[in-house]
């Protein structure tokens, strides 16, 4: 699809939206995105869901297992599988 001076495709708008979430979008890309968001309901919905997802991910306090804990869990799982056979 041919890109106009101020008009971008939905796919490009979604890509810029993702970049903006991580602070990687340029000033001009943000301007193009704002113009697209002013009239495109699909892109507006994508941006809203993307922002909501980023907010939820940032609010989570995920604690990962340590290497020893993972190894122990793996051993227990293997033992249980052997017992079931």
C-alpha cells in the first residue's frame, strides 16, 4: 500500500504503537500515529488494548524459580511420570 505524507496504513500504525509503548518511536512517527488514531477505530482499539496489556504486565509481581528449584521440580515430575507407567 502506498504511504501518503500524513496517512499510514493500519499495519504501520500498529507497529508504531508497539514502538511507542517502549519509547522507541520517533517524534514524526508519533505524529503520524496520532493522525491515524483520530479517525481509525480499529487502530484506536488496538492502541487501547496495547496500553491496557502493558499496564497489566507492569503491575504483575512475577517471581521466577531459581535454578535449583526448577531442577527439583523437574526431578519430582519425572518420578511421578515413572510411577504412573
